[in-house]
């Protein structure tokens, strides 16, 4: 008699993403996926498939010049599945076929969407799918207004669709290699339509589906929002405003030199929003000042919000860590918006930050030891991979196989979630019902 394998929702999601990556790798290896009609090396195909599925944006090849239309469609499909979570796609097919969604699938949907409770998760998923279609379609139309006059009707619309999905899913893949390889959106640094549309899509995709639900139900009645939504919205606004101001100050006499005040504002705003896991850039990142580089690394590490298309440690984790630091100096409880944060949330936040720190430091040391690039370039690349941001200083395609494999692991862990991956990989231990003696040690 065969033993039944029982997998937790976390394990199903982790394995599901891995299967999607492997399928994408196989498809991108095929000659039909490249413009040259030749087989693409396995590691580079896996790197691209992982980057797309984990909505990162780091690329071994320029997306436009290396991949054929078929290859680009595979990448776009992986981005959409990775951005929404594969359970969203399964749910979509269930809706179409009118198949009843089981209790086990509802648990998976709750985990995948970041919902705090199982009640109403199917309705939430419907809103997510409808909202996604609406936002991506609107973004595609607005971008096509700019692209069609430049590229023609068919190519302009296809570019509008591709970049709208890529921005909403916080992926950062682009097809701008027709002008210059690996140029991202630098050709549109002064274009208000492209910049504002991409910024809006990135923010909407990065705040999380739970926040969508609160806004949908309560409109602008902020006091009725869940605590999660309040923290996400306030923190997101603070990061956008603060990031814009700091980028302007740090880069005013550097990458922003020669621009008008409105141009500096929109360029700074874009570079404040995009690093938080979107992966597009409108200025040359390799020319950033030391302060500008550090600011971008910090924004990449923070990332977006839980239950969204974004990566990073997340905005809520940042808030808990900051409040926790102040709480130890005074009152022990962590209070915000007249609510007390649970000790479980506090422990999770500390665990997430520790896992990210260890992963980034370890990978940076290893890559620095085998690559000829500077510490800043490597740290930038590693943080970008771990936070699924996708920004680069131009060294991705020049990395050796070992370095690429390390980045693949970081991207995968960053999308699945460092804490989730740690729980999945850690064997369950039987808890001994014994209270151990408590003893204090010196700290700090």
C-alpha cells in the first residue's frame, strides 16, 4: 500500500514555483525561443526562466535581441504566472470550467494571495483577477499611445501589453533592446506618459491584494481599513516621498545633471518607486554616486508589501523592525494605529531580516571571490536578486556559471519567501514538553 504524501500549502507553493521554472527553462532552451534558431545554454535559460517566474528582471541576454517572439511570449507568460502566483491561474481555469474549488485549494489560495483568513478567499481571488486585467489593460492602452507612433500599430500595441504586464507584476523585463541592449527605459527618462503609467502600475501591483480589497470596500475611509493596509499605505507613501527627495539630493550634480526641475522630479520619482522590486531604470545605474547606489540598495532590500507581486523584506517587516527597536528602549509592546503587534509577527520580522542578511552577505562574499567586479557592483546585483528587484549595474551577462546559479537560488528564495523556504526545508522536530531554565546573557 502506497503511503499518501501530505504537503502543506507552503510546500505546494514552493514546489509549484519550481515546476514552473523548470518548464520555462525547457521552453527557453528550444531553438524556436531564440532569434538565431539555436539552442540556448541550459544555465542561461534557467536564469531567465527563474528571473521571469520570480518577477525579478535580471537577464543573461537582452530580451529583445536574443529571444524570438515565441521566447518573449514564454517570458511574458512566466511573468504573469509568477506575479499573480500559480494558484491564481489554477483558480482562473476553475472559474472558466465552473469547477468547485476544494477546501485544500482554498487554503492554497489563502497562502498564495497573502490573505489573513480563509473566509472569502475565492471572492478575493475573483477581485484580484478582474483587477489585474483592468489595470494591465489600462496600462497597455496608455503605453500604446506613446509606442504606436514610434513603432507602428502592431509592434506598439504588443510593446504596450508587454511593458504593462511587466510593470504591474514588478518584473522589470523590457523590449527596449531595439535601440540599445540592456538600456531599460533610459530612452524615456523625460516622457511623462511612460513614466507616470509605469510608476502607477508598479505601485498598484506592489501594495498587495489585501490593500486592494480594503480600498474597494471602504474607498477613502482610511479609519476603516485593516491595520495591515494602514501600515502598507503610510509606509509606501513615506518611502516614495523620502526616496524621491534623497535621490534628487544625491544625484542632482550627477545622473540628473542638465535636466530641468520637472525632469529631475519625474526621474527621481521613478528611481524611488522602481527599485522596490520593479527592475526598470530611466537613468544609468552604473553612473550612480556612492550615496545614490546605497539608497537604491536599501530601497531594493525593503521591496514592496506582503501579498503583492513585489519582493524584498516587505514594508510591514520594516515597520515592525523599527518599532521593535524603539519598543525595547521604552515600553515593550509594539503599538501602532491604536493596535498592538503580536509577538509572533515580531519574531517573523526578525527571522525574515536575518535570513535576507545572511543570504546576501554569504552570496556577496562568494561572488566577490570569483568575479573581477567591485564590491558595490556585486552587492547591488546580489541584493537585486534576493529582493527580486532586477536592477543591475550591467554585470549580469558577464557573470560566471557559479555566480548565476547563486543568483538563481536568491531569486527563487526571494519570490517564494525566505521564511517560507526556511520552514519548508526545515524538518519538523518533536517538541519536548519541558520548560528549560531561563538565564540572561550580555547583549550589545
